[in-house]
C-alpha cells in the first residue's frame, strides 16, 4: 500500500535517500515524455473504462494529481471517449471497502455491505472495465462485482497499457 | 490636534458606506464616498428579498442610493480606489485613483442605445456570471449613478483601437470618451470610515459540494440572482441545467463557515441560516406550480436576531423541512438531479433526490481589502476581518480610522447599518469643531407670489435625443400642448435635463412669467428634483410643477406603436397640465430645533449615547429610574472576549458624571411627552420639565427568572442553581468556592424559544460558554456539560464554542420534546438528559446548575412607547421604523432607540447601537431647523365629523382629534404625506396638499378627454 | 422497559485521553456532531455504529463499547470522513489507535497473521528464494515463447539501478504471469530498474493491526533495502 | 400582440401606481424595454393607501374601460402600512362591484415592487387583454349611459 | 294578561319617569304612537309626565341611535369651534336600545359621535319589528284603520275586514335574520334577554344574488335602484350617515351628479353602501323609510357578509375591536390581488 510506506517514512522519520513514487505517476510522465507510446486504436469496440481511486494512493497519498494521472493514462490507453468517470471521484472517492485490512479481517458480510456504495457507483457508470490500481481494491472490487452481480471486468492498469503499447523496436 | 478638517472619506459604497455617508452629510460634513465598481449599492443591491420582513431589497435600498447620489455634500467617486493615507486624525491626506469610465457622466442620459449596439457580450458579474452584459454596461438597472461605463477589459475599441467604436457612433449625447485616462486625486479629510464589505465564499475548492462540476449546484448568492426579478431569469425560478423550475430544492448550510479543515474559516457567517430560510420561503412563493419542496440541512439553526425565530417557526409551518444533518457529498442523479445522503441524529441513513442544491456560502474578506488594510496599517484578526474591540466596536487600531459592516465580522444588514451610523458618530465626535465648515449650501432667489395670477403654464417636451423622439412625435405633442387650457408656452428640447436647457428654462419662466411648469420627459423619480430646483432658481415655488413620463412609461414601452405612443404622450401631457393647474405653492416646512437631547435610561446604551452627544457639544439630560448609573451591565463579569465589564462601567460612569454638558436625573421617569421632532417637551416624575429636540430611548430589559413552570429546574429551591448573571456575580466577587467544583451543568434556552417567549435572546449561548470556560480556567479538571438546543455563537463567537469543545466541555443537545429533567437526591442536584446520538439517557450530578435564561422586555416599556408614539413588537420589545434600514430610528421622527429595549444583544452591539442613535440624533441637533414634508394632509373642519378614522390609519400618529373642537388636526411635523387618511375619510374632510381628490379627479378626467 | 441511564458522576474518558496523548492533533473534542462523517461513510450502520456515534461514545467515556466493537474492522481507515469534516477530525487515526489497544489474541486472526508474516519477509509468507525463482522462471518463459521480448529484463538486487520496484506478493504466489505486463512496460520505456530479493513485498498489513512498532519495522526494512541497492526512486505499484 | 375581435380598439385604463414601488416598477419596465400595449394611463400617487373607492369609481364614471391599482407588496410599504389599509378597502370594493354586476376585470389590483419591471409589463398586458375581452365599459360611465346613442 | 310589549311599555314609562324625575337624565328618547296605525314616531320626553306618552310595540322601525348625537348636542352650551369644552358634567340623555341600535351606539362611541358617559342606555331585547310593506301585502293592499297586537299575532282591521296575522310572518327581513337581538351595552335592562340566535342562512338573500350571472346581477341592481328619486330618506334615517356635507351634496369635489341620472343614482347607492362597510348593523332603518320600496339593505348586507368572511368582524359587538377599515392584519386575505398572472386563468 502506497500510504503504508509513504506515511511510515514520514511518521517514524525513517532516514532514506530514495524518492518514493507511484507507478501511476511514472506511467503518466513517461507517456507525456514520449518514452511510452500508446495507441488506443485497439479499442475498436469501444470498451468503456472507469477506475477506482485507491484511498491509500489518492486521498491519503498523492492527492488529486495522481488520480488525474490515472485518468490521463486510461484515456491514452483506451481512448478519451471511452473513459466514464465516477462520482464522487479523485480524493473524495469512496473507499472500496477492502482497505484497512478488511479483506483479511473476516467480517465478510460487513465488508460487502460496505462495498455496496462502491458497487452502485461503479455500476452506474456502465463501464465494461474497472481499473483498480491497488491490490486491495482489485480484490474487493472483484468480489463485490461478483457478489452483487456486476457485469464489468476488474483489472490492473498494466494489462491495458501493455495492450496499447506501440513497439517501435519490434516493428524494425 | 490642530483644527480638524470638516470632511470625511468613506471607503465602500455598499449599504454601510452609504449610510455612514448620508449620516455625515446630513449633519454638517462633506463626504467623499469611494466605490471601486461603477455604481454604489454593494452586495445588498444583488439580493432579491431581505429577511425577516421579506422586503424587496432594491425597493428599500434604492431611495437611499438616490439620496446619496444627489446629495450636495456627498462627492461620489466610483471606479475609484484608495492608494494610501498619510497624516493624522483630523488631518489625513488620501491618495485616490479614479479609473476611467470612458463615459462622461454629465452627458450620459442612460438611454442604453450604446449597450444595444455594443457587439461584445461578457458574463455579468452582478449576476455572478449567470447572465451576460455588454462591454458598455450599467452595473444594474437601478444603478446610482445611473451612468453607463465601459469595461476596459472587454471593450473591443480599447483593446484594438480602430475597431468597433459603435457606442461612440450611436451615443446621442456624445458621452463616449475613449481617451479618458486614470486620474489621481488627493483628498484632505478629517477621518476615514472603512465600509469595505465582504465577498461570498467561493466553494470551488470544496470538491464534495460538486460546485463548478454539477450544473445544478449553485451558491446562495447565485440563487439570490436566480430569484431576483432583475436577475438572469427575470424572477422565474429556473435551474441552470435545463431552465426548468425546480420542484425540490435543498440548502446546505455552513459552506465555508465553521470549517477549520477545508475552508479555514473557524467563524460562523451569522447570516446564512436566515438567508437560507428566506430563500426557501421566497422560492416557495415564486414557484408557479405551487408545490415546491424545500429542505435545509444544518448543524445549528442560528436565528438569533429580531424576528428571526418567529420567521423560522413560520417557515416550518409552511412546510420547509429542516434536517439537523450535514451532507458529505452532493451526488449526481438522473436528469441532472442531485442526490443527498444524510444521517439523522439517530444514525439512520436517508437518501433524497433534489432538483437544485443551494450552497449557503459564508462571508469572507476580499483579498483586495486585505491588501488595502495592509497598506493602511489596519490590523486584521485571525479570520482576516478588521480587528475591533467590544468597547470600541467601530474603531480600528489606527486612530481616526473607523470601520463598519461585514468587513469586521460577518453580519446582517441592520447590524451593518447600525455600525455605519456608529462610525459616523465617532467621526463626528472627532470633527465636531469642524461641522458645517466644508459643506455646500444652495441659495435661491425669493419666490414670486403667484396666488392672484391666472394660470400660465409652460410645457417643455423632451426628445431625449432619440429616446423619445424616435417613437413619439414630439413636435406634434408640443403643438398640442399649446392648445391646452392654461398653457401659454410650449417648447421641444433635445435634452431637457442638459445644463444649457435648464438655464434656458429658468429664463423662459421669468420672461414668459410662467407660474406653472410641466416637463414631458422621463421619470419624476430621478428628474423631478432637478427641474424643481430650476423653478426655485427662477423664483417659482417648486411645487408648481408636474412631469409627464413620456419616456420610461411611453416611448420605451411602446416602440412598435408610434402613433398610439404619440396619442398617449398627449394624454400624459394633458393629465399633467390638468394636475398642475390645481397645484398651489407649498411651504418649505421647517421645524426649529431645541439643541438638547433627552436620553432615557442610564445603562451602557444610554450612557454611551449621552456621552457621545455631549462630546459633540450637545447638552444632554440623562434620566434614570434607579438611583445609580449602570443598568443591567452592573451584573456582568466580562465580555466574551474577556474584557472586565465593571472596569469599563466605572470609567464610563465617571466620564458621564464629570461631563459639564450632561445633566443626570436619577430616580426619575418620563411622565408626559408633547411636541414633535425638534421641539419635544417632556415632564419627568420629579416634576422637572425638559425641552429637547430629540430623545433616545435606552431603557434596557430584564433577565428572565424561571421561578415556576417547566423551566424552573430547582431555581429558587436548591441553593446551587443560578442564572447566568447570578454566576457572574460570583465571578465578580472572585468566589473561591467555584474552583472546588467537580461538575457543572448549564442548561441553555431556559424559557426562550417557546410559544410564550418566541424569540432567541442572542446572548445566552455565548455568555454561558464563556462562563464554562471561566470555570475551566479556575479548575481544568471540572466536568462541564452544556445542554443546548442550537448553539448560537454567531460570528467570531464561534471560536469560543470551539475553544470550549477543545477544552473538553461537553455539549449535549436536547429538544422541546425531551427536556432535561432535574431532581434532588439528598439535597444534591441530579440531571437526566438523553444524548440523541448514542441514544441513551445520561445522568449528571452537578455541583452547580446554571440556567442560561434569556432576556425579557421590561413590563413598563409599553407606557413609554405610548408616550413617544412608538410601536412595540408582540414580544414587548420596542419596534424600530424599519427592521432592515432604520434600526435605531423610531417611526416617530426625532426619537431613537438603543440597547436591550430594542432586542437582546451583547455589549459591543449595544455600544454600536448607542453610538448609532447618537449619530442619528446629531443629524437633528446639528441643525437650527429640520426640513419637514411639504405635501402634508390638511383638515377642513367644516366637513370633519371627528370620527377618528384618519387618526387610526396614520402610521405616524400625525393626526389627532383636537380636544376642543372635536375635529381632526394634522401635525405637519409628523405627517409624511402618504394620504392614507384621505382615502379613509368618508367626508372628504381631510386632503393632501397638491394631491387632493379634486386634483386627482382632474387628472383622471383629463386622461379620458382625448 | 426504561434503559438504565449512563451515570456520569465523574467523567473518565480514558480511551479518549490515551488517544489524545498519542496523537495530539486528533481533535476528538472538536466534534460538532454534525453527522457529515456518518453521511459519507460506507460503514455507517454496520455494527450499529457510525463515525459520529463512535466519537460520541469516546467523548462520553463509554470505553467498554469502544474497545469491544468490531466496527473498527469495518472502518477501513480511509479518511474520507476527515477529508470533508469541518473540524478535520481523523476518525481513521482514532480507529488505528483503538485497533492497537486490542490484545493481539482478540484481533482478527488473518489480519494479525499477515502482519506477522510481513515482519518476517512478506505478507504471504513465501520464502524469498521462491520469489526469486518465480521471477526468473516467468522471465525465462517469456523470453523463450515470445521472440520479440527475448531481451526482457527482471533484474533482482541490481545495485545502482535507478528505480527500485516492489512487488505485491499476490502475483508471485497466485498469478505469476501478471508480473509480465509491467516488466514489458518498463522495458519499452527503457527503465533501469530492479527488484530486491528481500523485503520486496509492496503490501504492508502492519499498517492495519494498530501496532506502530510493527509498521515501523517493516517500512524501515524496506527503506534499508532500497538504500542498500542505491536506487534513486522507489516505485510502488499501487 | 393584438388579437381578438376588438383588435383595432385600444381601451383606456387608468392605473393608480404608488410612487415607491409600482411606479418605479413601471419605470423599470421602460428601462428594460419590456413592451406592453399603449392602453395604460398612469396616475402617480404617493401610496396605494391614498386610493379610495371614490377615486376608482370616478375613473369608471369618467369613461375608463378599466382601472388598475398597484402598490408595494405587503410589508414593503414606504409608509409602513398604507397598502395594508388599502388592501381591505379594495377587497370589499372589488367584491361589491362584482356583486352589483360590474364585470370582474374592470377593476384590478396588484402589488408590484420596484424591481418587477417585467411583472409590470405583464400585468399591463394582461389587464389590457382582460379589458379588451370585456369590451368598452358602459355600466358606470356617465356620458354613454346618460346620452342614449 | 298584558302582552310583552304592554309590559315593556309600562316599564319604559316607569323608568323614564324616574330618570327624569331624579334629574339623572335631561331627556329620554323613545317612541310614541304616530297618527296612523302601525306608525311609530321617535319621541323625546323631557318631563316626568311626558313619560306616559312613551310607547313600545312591533312598529318601532326607526333606529333611535340616529337621533342621539343631535339630542346630546342640544344640551351643550353654544360655543365657537376652538373654545375649550364646557366645564363640569353636561346633561345626560336616556335612550332605548335594542340589539342593532345598541350596536350602532357602540360604533357611534368608537367614532366619537356620542359620549358614553352622557347616555343612559335602556336595553330591550328585540323581538323583531314589523315590515309595513309585508303587512300591507297580507291584507292585499287595503287601507288599515287599526292594528292590535298580542305576543304572536296582529289583528288588522280596515274597511270591511279584520284579519289575524301571524306576527313573525310580517317581521322585517333584517329582524328575521338577526343573530344579536340583545343590546350589547346598556345601563338598565327592560324585559328579558333573548340570547344569541342561530340563523343558518342569515345571508340567504345575498347568496341568491351572488348565484346570478354578472349580467343578471347588473339587471337586478339597475332594476332595484331604477325607482330611486334621490330623496335621501335612507341616508337621513341612517345613524351612520352623519357627515356635515354628504358626498352627494358636495361640489368640491363633485363625486356624484345631482340629477336622477342612472349612473349618478348607481354611484350614490354604491358609495352610500360602501361608506357603511364594517359599520352597518343591519338595523333596517333605510329600507323601512324608503318611499319607493328599494331594498338597499341588500347592498349593506353584502358588505356585512364580506366583512365577516374576510375579517371575522361584526360591527358594534364591543368597544375595543377597531372597525375593520381602520385596522389590518398582515395576513389579510388577498385573493383578489393579481399576483403571478397565470396562463389560462381566465375562462
């Protein structure tokens, strides 16, 4: 969890030389810089995408900027017209209900009740794919999708990024 | 201080600035009124209605603005800003930058042709961007000055010279001047009053509100514009997304207030609860379909002002729903609707869909204002409002610079107006030696006696450029006018109001020996004073004048019917001529002034008023029914900001006692009052007669003591139960026993906000919390519980509430259905109360129980109000002339009120109101005579039956039945010329001068002759 | 019928005091009981609790109820309440502190176990050598089966790499092929990166048990590894 | 704008407007260029409280096809309560005139504030249309009734 | 056994005589028999012996309140308008008062027309006065030479006929629909109080007219006043009409022409009725004295109905409640105000 390390370093004043970054920030940066070339044309059928804003990454971590980066990457990968945003969003997004150890703690019924808001919110977007950039979110969104009968596919971002990669070297 | 200057700078042209300017200009000072926009009026001009009277904001504000705009002693500097101030109190030099208007105000006739032709549309900031305006624009339709201005940022010509310039081409008076440059002025003034106003909080940063993202989430200020008939949807309530009338609206309170997390505003904005209720009520009235549902989501409902609680109760009766719950996030729903999810006090979650959400945004200080204060060395507080102290509520840290209105704390209009007058009062105290030294006075030649002359009417028909002439055949109208009986002269002018035509008119009046004048042009509401002045300059009584409104009410509204508009113009001229023939010269009534004030009540309010007037050089008789000075304040420990009350009181008392101009009558009451403004005669109970020009009523109030009934709570039975003031006594005496207490309980709203006393006493929440904090100071380990209904620590007092919570004082809410219950166990107090949130009853064992009981009016106020012919509210407080704009005046001229007899209020507001009363009183006392209404009622005793209808319908008590004759008699000093008596009289015995039945009939009949 | 009243002859809000001592800016007392938190919280109503009621119980010294409610495991400490709370009260942090007050044996077993495993190496408990083996095995497979990716890298313990990448333990244990897309992306972007053979797990369940020393220990270990490798950036993949 | 059978006939309507609200509202209609039929003849009075039954009847007697009386909204009166007394006078008069057979719509009452320019134009329009539907006034008009045509 | 009216007559005489004798009052205002049968005249007894001329029966249709101000005035010493009022108490006057007359006196007191301290009001609960027109109709318009009455019937005699008529059948409309027959203020009481009456359809006659169409109402109104000869008997009989210059007589301004032009006549009746709004007690004097039989009571009755409906007010019931046109409430009904003109509002 992004926040565990970020806040851990901060709260316990752990000395370190590195800079702690999110892969989402880097994806966006690399695409902007042209290091990664992506082409959404694979998405001819117009698969609709939405995403979950992981609390630990967004609200508690890097704030709206990383969430905007996430959207930027998804739009670049799947085509801007194929992204459907949720409401609430960014730093104000709901927690999926899988965080805070809820997936490990048991209390499955409570966890699913908790996730109902998230389910309704995601279902309302009508998206075919929900991008979950966090493993906890991924597991919880997968679970509530199945439990409440959702139709979407819950995935990480990298699968789609890989799909859209333009491999110049490969062409040569 | 050397001889002070006799002029004052007022910065800010909102209601506070305008009020301060008018007070000063009317009491002998020359005022420079600096306003940064193109018109005065401020935020109030943007409002639709005002609470709690639902008065139309524009209707009540406009007359004041017009008065300020026309005042000989107010120099209106619009589009201007203060650069810096040097010098000292009494002698300041102020540099002012005046930005170009690009329209010559002396030439502009506000015909609007320029704006019609201007091709550039930009968002109208007056409508908060909801509507559009042109690059050349009037800030709003009733703007003062009613002169167009060019927005240099939007204007095509100014940005690309050579392009556009249409306005210049079409302006009929050649008023456009693109070459105008900014000017820098240097003003010499004695004092400065800052009335810099506020800015509504911008909720864009609060993402969870959805503002800026969801179309149908608007701020309350935007909603005012949506409601306003002059707003972007002309008063038809429409929501932004689809221009449909919303059927369900929610208000979210405390957006940008009482929020130290996201908005960084720890204070309460004080006005939002009331304006939200008002908007909900008005929206319901607006709703065409009649089935608008309104809900208000709040934390504490703060209806702490006069008439507010009753307004709140009425709103509940009208079906407005109040939810004590805050919503986390505004969620989008189908059809651009919005879903609100909220949790009730019991923890149940509800979801409800609304068609419009209004964010009740708070008030904050504009960054530009902060910058100016920084430049001027004016100290701001932690909330960026200008710092003041309770005992000097309108003084800034810089001597000679005063402040009023929302720039020192969020506050409502009456409070701002009160402070404006208070600031004017302080300015007068400082500059009293320089009164009338810089003012201008208009001189007129003696008037010709026209009584014996046959009527000689002159008619001036205005073309108003093409405003009238393009629709109405003005030549034909002029020729027609010549044929009317009594008319000996008629002329058509291009612009009748232009200076050369005015001069010419005066010459014509003399040359043609005219004794009646009719001008057919625009509206008398703006132009009658100008032409009347011309008559006076030509030696004719100004009341021998009528106007025919052939522009605003003819050519402008019948553009497609030129022939019929011409016919109508003839009718209007004929009507005006018929009317003017009946006009007689009226006296310019004056009432001589006895330059002495009577102040009744020597509490803080009375003493402050008396002292201020005495300091300005006016003798004062201060009457107190008790045998010592001080009143209610004797019982107070400290202000909520911690200043000891008794020290202040001692100093104030001493100053009063030592003042040579104050005569004190202790142990005396008012027995009999006669006379009217300028010349009252009052008999005191000690037999003394006082002759005075004005009176200030400051008789205070009492605290409610719950001796019996359900609010008793062992009061008077258990020795450890106190009222707030009784606890204050123990603080004053530094009672050591208090430090040893383990537990204290305060019960709020004891006997307040119930049908028997349906008002909030405004001060008790703050007072109780301050006491709780004092107890915590004495013993930090003491457990303190505050049992409350709504905490009403309005304005900056909210910090005190926060501090109390921070210090661990526990607040438990109760409601009228679940009152706390007190009992005694072995002589010890036990309180049971339900905590609504955890849903359990809490048992408390206080060592002391403090009852925050309210303020109640004195029983004998009714007698006094009758003596001065003043009104009272149902609760028994004294009723001011107008709840919004005349908060210290009574309807009876020359009588003012201050302090608790008006309504419960803390000492800083009492002092401000007392100073305001002194300012208003000085407006009279500073003159040898005060002007009175000329158009007054007149009784024909031959026809009068003495039946008394006229006396009963007169709101000003200006008509009375004469004891001797048994007939009605008018006190022209009191009469305002409304004519209610005339319409009420069955016998035609009472008439209004120049507005009698015969004259109106002549006008009506003339209308039908065509 | 009538429930017994809560008697507050003396108010001893010990748990509240304890939290305030640990977290000076926790602001429990600031609560206006406005209910904004409860309105926005997905856990409202679970275990007959909501954030506002939770705070209120703390304030009124109802410590038993606070210490015993399992609601603290339904609250995900997501801090959405704090985000909009007018007083900025951090219920998530309070819940964290209270989780820590539970004796370990009374905590949810799996949660505590994840943390305990994490303290050893990673939250699933697979040996570090297995991780290294899985990475190399998957890499080899890709290189062989997909000729265009024959140069794909998955360096481990590469000193001086610019980027250090952590790895959630789920993939190497359950779905190793899910690691590949990221390798490919990094490859295409031309990134100089490395895994570590120890403390490589990106998850950290010790954040959730409420014991700061466990959390600190695991983060410290991670930091040491990255600094040892001399990487300029530590990339977290989630 | 002009429809119906009496399209060429323009009625004359006397409008008694209070100076502070309704007259200002009529001015605002002009400032905002709201168009309305040229049938209204405005008589400016200080307050709607100045208007008696006698004056309204006199307007009808003099041949007005309609009468409009407008003041400030209740609570807004410049003279505190003039419009409130007026409201009672008008209520009784209105009912009484209808009782003796004067068509509803001949005599009209409204409240218009200084900011209701559009509302004024609408009222003027509506009252004109009402009166047009009724046709020229005859019932209390002195000339027409006394000189049989 | 003497009838109720005979007993009342006896008591009136006794009381008047004693009041005059003791000097309590200088005059006593009551009725005496007129020259024609069924005609009663107001009569002022000034000496104790005059009291024997006082009489009470079912034909006392004229409202005595109307005579009271002038009678009181006659005892005041002459003075110029602005002279102070005379020192010391002025002579008092005794007066009979049924329900409606007493209510008129209340209005007169409220309107400063009589001084309560100077009148000794002798209250009599009204049993209803007889409408001469109804009576004449009963006998087919034949000339009546004498009328005898007992408590419930009238025996009417004329040339060649004698008819016994049920009294209530010929009682005036206003009395039949009166709900307050008892005097509301009095100093002495004669006879017994009858108590408030419940009349379910007291405004029936008004309701019937309201049910007509606009044109029918106009025809009714025109027809009703068509016979008016502008004699002003109605006005003169009305205790509420005390203006020194009545609007019909005024020339500055001239509200109403003096001819018997239809419009002027209409305006006279409209304004006369309107001036009584909120003041009229439905005493019926106007109608009783009209030589042309115009039912102008219907006009005032309509206003009475509206005042009750809109302002919950009936004139003269107490001295405190202000008259409806000299007071207001913030929430007075205002359905007649064109507020937001709605489309399709007109049929």
